[in-house]
């Protein structure tokens, strides 16, 4: 099986405009509104310590600024993407995107441009950054994410990262950058579906099937799992056994997700080599947004004593951003990436679904988990604030909001030659753990320097390093 990666991205590009069925906006065009720019990426095997990194972009056409020209209206933007490793900064790609329309009525709210950059990179830890500039308005949008590149195995069965797409079609001849392995894969960098887009297209690659004289004619099998926010299987699709095309194979498919309500989900791909018995899997998160869900929920929630959805529905975008920021300690990396890409309505639905998923008892009109979290956040602001910095941003607040109130707190005031410090103990957490905070700067701001929790900082020399002057 030949995995084709040879085409290089041109600097001046031809765009695909993705038109979706749109039902909710009567305002077909508004210049200088917030730019909707989405970035996603996936890694594929290349050779030895190198991987092939694809970076995907989506741009909402309606959020571009069009200027009147002789032949209608013209928009022009640039996309620059960088990789930083240590002190080294490398430009991956510099793209120019242009769009012309005869009339502004041609611009529909559902239309998005799709673009792609690709590069071969060594394994290691990077910072991926994209800079989007609308040259007509001089508006800029930035995307940044840490990127860990781990080499693929040469022996064990593995699956690449999953790429979500707006469409996948057969394309025998390679004509544009979206074409690979006999397919045209138009990326969906927002990882968002619903509101007219109810088919989940996906692409991945499998590596290291056992191919030998003994395994000749052997097969492999695939399973596709749709998971809810809690990881429970909503739907499982099992494919018929397939004959191995070689040591590697392309995985692509489409699932109907029209039955899913608004919220977060995961697609898990499971592949098995029937000869060796090896199994590999890869999963990726996506978001479903259906405006009609929230219209129905609104009517239902109005009957409740305390309405979660009305709370977020009345908030402007800045307030929504603050609420999400205050929940940062219990959100995932994927949550942060997706929330950053959403418009104001998407953010309202995100926050509603986020807290709904954490509600321990949906039969009651209140969300006990949310109330507890904000109670602890208020406690942190009252007790851990230093100067102009709110208490919830402190180390102690982070531990408090993630793990709850400690079972015991040992307070050790400063002595000659030592600083103030505290030891928080949790008896039921991992069989008993402790967190040690030291007032390093002497301003009543206790910083976490050591913990016995497996996912926290470990520094067994903390006394020598931080406690003593």
C-alpha cells in the first residue's frame, strides 16, 4: 500500500468553498464582524523519526471584509503558520486567499473556505501557531497549540490521527492539495457538525499489518464507535472483514449523525489484524450544534426554578469567555480548542452542554456540580486573592477546584531562614495524597511546589529549593 504524500502546497491557492444548508441567519453579510477562523491538524506516518503533519484551516466567508472593485467585491487574506521548537522558529506556510463576488448577496452564512498546509517534521515537542490577517480590514486572528510529535511504530499495528472532513470523494488523479491516496478529502477544521451538515466524514491510515507468506489472504476488520461525553457507546458500526491491501491501508468512511442532539461526542476507530490478533484504535472529538435543540430546551427550562440555558442565553460573548475561563481547570485541551473556534451562539450552547454533562442528577432543577464549583471559586476569590489578581487564578484555587476541599490543612508559619508553607491532604484521593504550597515571594501567594498525586508536579527536594532562604 502506497501512502502518497508528495504534493507540495502552492503559495497562491485555489479554494474550495463549502456550502452548507443554513436555516438560522437572516443577515447574509456583515463587514468587520468577528472573524471565524478555525485550525485543526493531524499526524501521519512518514519514515523513521519523521511524521507528515497536515494543518487544516476553515474560514467563514461571511466574516471576511469585501471591498468594492471594478468587477464586484474583493476580499484578500493571508495565513501564516509557524512551528517553534526551543528557540528555533520555522515558517511552515504562507498562504494568500482571495475571493471575488459580483454582489454581496452571493455570500451565504453557511459558506466556508477550506485550506491546508503540510510539512515533514522530526519527532519532538513544538508550538504550532497560525496568524490570519484580513488585509482589507487589518484584523488579525491567532491560533496557538502545543504539539507533541511521537514516532509511529515500525512493528505494532497503529492508526494515524483522525481527520474530519466536510466531504470525501474518489479522485484518481491528483489535482489539488486535498487529494491523497485516490481520495479528495476536504477538511472540516472546526470539527463542528449539525445545522445542515449531518454526515460525519473521516479519514485515517493504518500501519503495520502482518504481511508474510503465512498470512497470505488474511483479513482485517474495522469498528466505528460513536461515544458520548462520558465515553459511553451510542452507536457501534462493524464492517465486514477486508483483505489486506498490503502492510498499510487507508481508512475512510461516513456516519449519519443526524440523530445526535447538540453536544460533544467522540468518534473511535478500532482496527484489528485477524492474523496477528493485534488491535489499534484512534479517536477524535467533535461537536454537534443544532439551534432547534436550544429552542426546545428553552421552553422546557423556563418551567424549572433555575434555568441553566437562560443564564447563558442572556450573556454577551465577553461574559461567556469569562465563564469558560473560570472553568478552565475542569475543561480538556479539546474543549479549549473547540470553544475558541465557536461564535457567540456556539459558546452559549457549549457552556450549557458542558455543565449539563457534569450534572449528577438531571431530575432536579439545579446543577449540583456547577453550584459546588462556583461556591469553591467564590471561596478562592475571598481567601486566595493577591493584589489585583483574583484568587481563582492561584495554585491553591486550581487544586481546590479540581479535587475539592482538602481533608486536612497543615499551616506552617515562617521561621528564621524558612518561608511560610501549607500541606493539603486528601485521604481518599489515590489512596492518600498531599499538595505542598510555599509562599515563595512572601506576599501570601502560596505556589504548588510538590505533590504525591501522579498527575501533579513532583519535586522531592522542595525544601532545599523553595522552603529555605
